[in-house]
C-alpha cells in the first residue's frame, strides 16, 4: 500500500475549502504507487458527484514542483491526456498538506494492462501517445535535469562498485561509458520534455483504448529516443526478459507515424535501449543492496528485483535493437 502520509477528513476538508468543487463525501488511499501518496477523493456539488485524485509528494520539494505543475497544464492544454493540478479559487494549483506539497487532479477512469496481457495494439497506441507527448512538449519553456540521469548514474555506479561482482561492476562502467561516448558524438538526437517513467502501469486503457498517461514526476529534459527506449524495455519485455519483436515493432511504428526518426536515431537506438536498462538496473540495485533504503512516514519504499533489468541489458547486448 503506497500511502506514506495519512490524512484525516478534517485536514482534507480544510484543503478542499480553497476550491469550489463541492463537499467531501469520502476518500480512500490508492494502492500501487511507489514514490508518492495518492487518494481518491469523492465530492458532491449541487447534487452531482465527481471523483478526483489527491497526490501528496513524498520526494519532491515545493521548490521542484513548479516544473511539474506547469508541465501538466501545458500538456493538458494541448490535448495530451495527462493529469494536471486544478487551480483553486485564487488561481493556485500547488497546495500543501501535512507540510508536504500536494495537488488535486481530475480522475481518469480505466486500468493498466498487466504485463502478461500486453499486445501490439497497446504498444502501437502508447508509441503514438508518447510521440504526441514529445511534440506537445517541444516548446515547453521550462527545463529540468533528470534526478536519475547521466550525472547520477556516473556517481552511483562508482559508489556501489565495491559491493558488486567484478563482472557487474564492469558492466555498469561499460554502459555509463557507452552513453558518454554517444553524447560526445554530437548526433542529431531530438531532445525535449520526456516522461521518464512510462511503464505499462502508468497508462490507463478502457476496452483496449488508451485514455490517459499518469505519473509524470520523473519528467525531465533529455533525448526523446531515450524515453522511447524506457517504454520499449518495459512494454515489450517477455517473462524470460527477452524482447518481443512484434510488440516492439508496433511501438516503433506507432511512434514514427507521429514523429519520424532521424537518421542518427537509428545509430543511437541500440545504445539507448542499453542505457535505459542500465539506469533502471542501477536504481533498483541501490535500495536492494540496502545502501540508500528510503523510508517515508507510514511505510518503507517498495523494493523491485534489479535482476530483471540486468537481464534486459544483457539481452540488448546480445541482440542489439534496431529502429524501423
């Protein structure tokens, strides 16, 4: 249960008093999140009931939030189906509860597709949606460096090297170096706002139709193709950690029909699929080793087995990815 910050009806009602959205009927914690606390919030206004989502941010500070608040509004205004922070009666979107940043957002209905049920139809749609996300964010006026990007993985891979086998330490070092070399090559790789964490459980479908993209709190300014690589490694991954070529083909076709790839992106794609695998292997390794085990009020951080992404990385090395 990912409810790290417990709140009372009185505390929530005090926050809701800033809005003209109605009176509180009920609220309940949402399971499944990793980084933030989320609640479904049901309100009634003039006899009509409507549901919202309250997010309490556990890791991001108030100073970091303007990027995400502005990005949500920017994308929503450009018909991208993403949550955004609703403004109160005074035009303020970023709120606070229990001393933590918070946002009240519209609720999208649907459910994520379990990994074992993902099909090419889902991958094609998420490819289309991610390309539209990237195009909508191309001229977004704020920038943000990823908090688990190049500088982070350089530092952390070195910091944990002594805790790893010689082979694993070398593999991490090799992949960090491969990305550094890619950056130095100065290829034509479009950059802009990326989602950064578009795993299959961050997308909602209804009757096999994509209705929303959730959880943009890893968004940053980076290579758009790297964002697509993150999606490919998750959405096209089989139970044995091999890559499903049919699903990956559908993903790439969906993306390319909205934003065609540059010639240099074909060169970069096999490397970036490895980089994306390395990044999530490393971010899972750290808490798994007990080095930086994060904890929050109400519960400890959920651990995910890092071996999944190590195996995906090895697969990407043995069978280099290809663009269309």
